[in-house]
């Protein structure tokens, strides 16, 4: 529990009365409220919340403008609440920068757990210093500088991409099941959210694979998980596992 974290509850259709704000208050959070997207944006700028819970009316996946605006000005974690359980809607929200997506109705306890997990991920310490890893002549992974160099072109990594790639590389040559990646990168309560890891593997492949349709670094083990290419004699990244990241 991160005592005193400021949680902004936002959305014109936020239909939860006082139950969830009251519960979050008992958990030690400071709860702020905004009636619509415009007010939410103002409070993101002025109140600097630690996390935003955004109730989004998603009709044909069009009503996520507030999320787009929030993401354009801040990296604050955003949890989407929606009446829509459609997988395409969820993936669309994640693609726009949401950190989590819950279908209503949601219990105060579950939302509190998701908030705690998102705050924990956002506040995780960086990896211990490590020299850049030269995978082969085409790819170098520079964890300390949060980037990869592919065919001489640098690509920055997002925080989630960084964590996911780290766990794949530290297990190079071995299958890492979906459930393990979800638990380590997102949290144990995300073990069933396979679309999260699939989406971010797609992002990583777009950055480091010469042909993402025929990957040479991040291989899919169908129905099981993913495997990073065997690094052969290069084992330095495995030392990072002792950092507790």
C-alpha cells in the first residue's frame, strides 16, 4: 500500500456513488474527483495525481479523447473503467496508453488492488548498472540507457517494454510462460490478461526485429509463452535477476 497516493477519479458516467471513493479513503489514498474529461485534464496539470481512474464511455472505441490528452502531457498511470468487455476495445485503450482496463461493475477491493499494482509498477527502481549487451552484429540492448540499437538505429523503450524485454533476456534460450511474464511485469493479479503481453511483444518486435512477421529474437511458443533467442556464451544479463527487479 502506498499511503497518501493521490487518486483522481474521473468521468462523466462514473457511477459508483461514494462506495469506491470511501473505500479508497480507508486504504490510505487521497481521492480527488473530476466530473468529465476537461476537468480531469485540469486536475492532472494542477493537482498532479499519482494515478487516474477514468470511466470511459466507449462506443465504437471513439470516446477515449481524455486518455489521449492525459497521455500527451503526463506519464501518470491510467486505469480505464468501461461497460465494454470487448477485447478489441481493451486492446485499443492499452494501445492509447492505458495501464489497465477493467469492465464494470468492479468491486472496491479489486480496484484498490489494481491501483496498488499500477502504483507499484510505476515506482519500481531502475535496473542496476550493466554494460550494453551485444546480442549480435545487428542488435545491442542497452538496459541502463533504456534503449536498443538495431542496425545502427537507436530506439527508446517504454517502461513496460523495458521490464518485459528484461525478463525475456534474463531467460534467454528458455520458454517464459505467459503467466510468468504477466506476473513479473504487470503483477500477479494479471495472470489471465494474455492480450497485455501479446500487445507489448508486438511493440518490441516492431523495434528490434528485422522482420516482425518472422522474428529471430523473440519467438512465440504457441499456446505457452515466449522465448528470447539463446545468447550462447553471453550470460551477463542473468546477474540482473539478483537485483530483485
